[in-house]
């Protein structure tokens, strides 16, 4: 076997053996964290007990009716001795609980460092496998050709998934913006109903506050939809057509100066029309997101299959 290939294989095998401990470390960490929580509780309990016992001792040493009664009965010194023992015992229990907690924290810290090292080992393993693949390609032969073919399929898959990821992020942001606008419009519609029933100036003002929020939300949604359309262009699929969002110019000051049922109804109709448009767009965005997610799942399955074949091929040489 080629010397470089043998050296790479040895280092890869050493890291694989180290990574085999990962599940065991995870179980150990879960147990240690449970112990830490238990010992935190023990520290709090012993602290309360130590405080109580010290308080009892201090009260007896200060004097008072109870101390006077014990002095008269001749039991004060015996009771003082008992209280001192109990206070000392409680103090020692608290100190031991603190030491036990600190011990667990040190063990958690040490184990976490080992887990961090495993993460570094995993990154190193990826580097070594890539280096091994490059070396096999340089050596040529059946393995090199097979690796070149697999990488030729994997590279565009990774690019497609990256583009899908960006489109999904933009789409979810757009959908969230539309949902926010819909909630604001629903609130404005409720206030509008009260306004048409003769709610007065305060109700009218509250309605237009909601409409002002809705206009700001629509602007944000338009920007988010624009970004989503740009990302969809990168995905390069003709089926993903996204309509423009038109912003309704809600009546603003007219209702304050000419408050009547016709103006109120006109504003209310604007709200309903915009809600309908927002809901239609939200459904369209969700439909596109569903298709993008399905595409990503298909690409992920294909990518996993190719990566498995690549790993098996590398392991044979």
C-alpha cells in the first residue's frame, strides 16, 4: 500500500475509535447533569438547616426567657452543648454538600472538554477523508475514477441544497410577515366594527392605530416577498410564481373629520380586501414552501446515499 495512504488510514482509524466513545460520553454527561441538579438541591437544603441550627444556638447564647428557664432547671449547659454539636454538624453537612457539588462541576467540565475534543476530531476526520479522496484520485485506478464520479454528483447537489436553504429561509420569513399583517388587520377589523356601531373618536383613533401598524407590516411583508422572489429565481423553477402584493391606501384623516357610516364602511371594506389578499398570498407562499421542502428532502436522501457510497469506497482502500 502507498505510504501516504497507509498513514492517512491509521490516523482515520484512530479518530474513528475515539469517536466511538461519543454515545457513552453523552450518557455520562446526562447522568452528571442529573447529579449536579440533585447536589444543588442538597446545598440549598443544608444551607437552610445550617442557618436554622446556628440561629437556635445564637438565641440560646444571647439569653432570653428560654435560656433563663434552662438556667433555672440546670439544663442550659447541656442544651448549649447539644445546640453547638447540631450547629457544627449542620455546618459540616453544608460544606460537604458544597464540595460534592464542586466535584461534580469539575467532572462535567472535564467531560465537556473531552466532548469538545471529539468535535475537533470529527472536523479533523472530514479533512483526512477529503485528503484521502484527493490522494486516491491522484493515484488513479478504479477507486480514483469512482470517487471522481461520486464527487461530480455530490458537488451540484450541495449547491442545490444551499440554494434551497436560502429560499426556504426567505420564504419562512415572508410567511411570518404575512401572518403578522393578518393578525393586525383582524384587530383593525374588530375596532372598525365597533366604530360603525358608533364607537366615537377614541374607537376611531384605535382603529387607525391598528391600520398604521398594518401599513408598516405590509411594507415589511413586501420586502420579505421581494427577497423570496429573488431566492426563488436562484432555485430556477418555473412553477414557483409569486404574485405581487398591492398595498391598499387606507383612508386616514377623512374619518376624523367626516365621521359617518359611508366612510366607516369604505375603510372596513379596504381592511377586508387587504386581508383577503394577504391570506391568498400566505397560502401561495406556504404552497411554495411545501414544494421546496419536498425537493430538499429528495435531494437530502440522494446526497446521503452518495455520501454513504463514498464513505464505503474510502473505507475499502
